[in-house]
């Protein structure tokens, strides 16, 4: 497989160091894994690497650095002398931002460094330089927007105290309401419970409860049940359809909170993203209805991968690309292969 052509390096001498500005690395550090995308300053992707989780709040500084070195080791072996900067999108850094930035500067050394939260990176990927609001429903949920230099956020407080309208919330509510139907507290009907028992391979409610408490203790596992709720809604299950409407209303409340804080006067452009919105038509349709019920708003479903957000942030904030130019940028990640055995990266021309 042919390696991509290298862009010519541009060197800048600063305090005795030599900086390369043509090759950069975007890092998406999530709770389940991480990825590093090597790209050149005009946005052309060169290589993709995969590594372990980088959620700082969960890992702490020692394990975070160990995992970061595991991810960036192969990158530096291949591109080290040419890398002029890093753009990080990191989960779990909102309360530790300055601490993480100082840690990264000590670890990475004298190159340019930009650190974004995963929310900011997702916004950059969806809005592409526009004033807008992003509402996301994945394992968690949040709304985030910008207008001029002002920014605002609502939600995103985690599964214990928030995440309304998220995949976790939908999965939990689907089980909870199905059990309420079963014991007579929530009307009549058995479609949702029947689908739940089939999904779990359970003989009855007692068997299902045992499996749920043993196998679905983690929030990510509960979030997987949102797919079952979506399938039930597509089959016309009344309970699931009502649940999708309730989830959409919770997400719209976040949008409204951000809209008020930022003072959008003509109605905001609202982008919907996250695994639940992207993968469940009943939810995205319900969310569109709730969002566009307010005068002047426009709703659009968009994919917002953090790696793309890192690249677009760099091109917009550092290189000065305009909105029209940013709209044309795309990273064909399916054309980039992950590292092979031993961390040896395989690269293909995007």
C-alpha cells in the first residue's frame, strides 16, 4: 500500500527550537478508546492511529499519560520530526482543563498545542464556523452553542444527575416504563415488555431483572437498550413512541436554555448529533418537531466526529478559513486504516 505524499515542511526558528508547521496531529480521547489523525495544515488526512481511553476524570494523571504515550508512540516513530502541533479533543477535562494543558505541555514539549473539550470539538465539526447550537444525544446528552464570542451550555451532568434524553436515559426509561406497565402503574399493553424479554433471552420478568442487574450495570450497557426502544417505536409501540417524544422535549429544553443565554433573536440553527439522534429516526423526527416548533429555528441532523472538529478548529481559528471553505472539508476516515499488529500503522491515500 502506497504511503501518502508528504507536504513540504515549513520550519520556524523560535528560541533555538525548530518547529514544523505543515504536519499536525488531531487527538480524540474518549472514554472507550482514542484515535490520532495526522493531517497537514490544509486539512489533508495522512494516517490514522488507535489507542486506549483518554478520559482524564476517570484515569487520573498517571494512567492518562501512560495511555497517551501508547497512542502517540507509533505517531512519533513515523512522523515525529515533522509534527508541528497537536489539537486535542478530550473527554472529562472540564474541571481539570488547566491541569491537563500543563501536563500535556510538559509531556509533548516545544510544539504548538490546542486543547478542546469533546463538546467543543463536536460543535466545531457540526457548526463549521457558524453561530449555532449543537444538541447531542449519545450515551450522555448536552446542548452547546456559540454566538459571536459568547458560548453557553446546558446539560451534560452525567448519568447520575442528568443526561436527560440521552441513550442511557432512553434505555433506562424503556425498562422502567415497561415494568410499570407490567405491574399496572402505567396503563395496559405488553409490547414493550415482550420485546425486552426477547432481547434479553429471558423467560419472564424475574429472569430479566437478574440479567439486567448482572449484565447492564454500566451506563454504556444501559445505553445500548435505547436501540431496542427505537425498534419498538418503529413498530408502533405506544410506550416507546411516547418515550421518544419525552426524550425530544428534554433535549429541546437544553436547546432553549442555550438559546436564551446567547440571545439569539431570529431563532437559531440547531444541529442534532450523537448516536441516538443519528441512529434512531423516531427520535430525530420528534426532536425536529420540538425544535422547529419555535419560530425561526432550523434543525439539521449532522455527524460531528471529534477528529473532524479538531481539524476544523485548527483551520478556522489558526489558519483563518471562512465558513464556505470549512463546509467543503471532509475527512474520509473509512479510507484510513488503523494500526496493525504491534502498533505499526498502515496508511492509505484518502
